[in-house]
C-alpha cells in the first residue's frame, strides 16, 4: 500500500467492475473493426479483469458486466 493512501472496498470493487465494462467495450469495438490483433489484446484484458473480479468475490453477472 502507498503510504497515506487508503481505498475502500466499495471503491476497489467499483473500479474493478468499471475495468471489466471497459474491457468488454474494447472487445466489442475490436470485433466491429475486424482487427484480429486488437481482438486478442482486448480478450486477454477482459479475461484478466473477469478473473480478478471473481477472485475478489465480485459477481460480474449480477453487476451487469457479463455478456448478455
């Protein structure tokens, strides 16, 4: 932890869920652009963020961040 900086659990969870949403949007944009490299990068980011969210006990489906 950085000295003197505290982040609440709620703030951490919201930031992590925001990263999941952003990664999902990046993936959608990459697919729409038909950019294979960008799709691979975006998919890796989304996988990482989903894994991290689940590891911290966040329900990405209930938070509205999972695929429809």
